[in-house]
């Protein structure tokens, strides 16, 4: 169930990116993803953000890391 909550998590209306990412990090830690944690958080961030223009920009990038996605 914890993994389901992680993989279906999307940014809520009015929720800041910082809060969204913090919640994703907490959920990922509980899921014990190990070395995949940052890449799964990055993927969920890109898929779950409200801003379509930012999502499109991130999807055009070749090698997006979690850090570079957060910088955008």
C-alpha cells in the first residue's frame, strides 16, 4: 500500500513544490527503494507536478537528475 501511495501521489492544488518533494522523499524512505530512490522521486515529481509547461520542459531533457529537475 505504501508503494501505491507513492506511485499515485500528485501535487495538490496550492501545494508548494518543496512540500510535494518532501512528502515524496518521506514516502520513498518508507518504501525502502534503495539506490532507485532518487530516480523514482524524480519520475514521480515530473509526472505529478501541476505545471504542464514545466513537465514538458523536463520531458525534453535528456539526462534529468533529481537535482536538475528541482532546479527547473
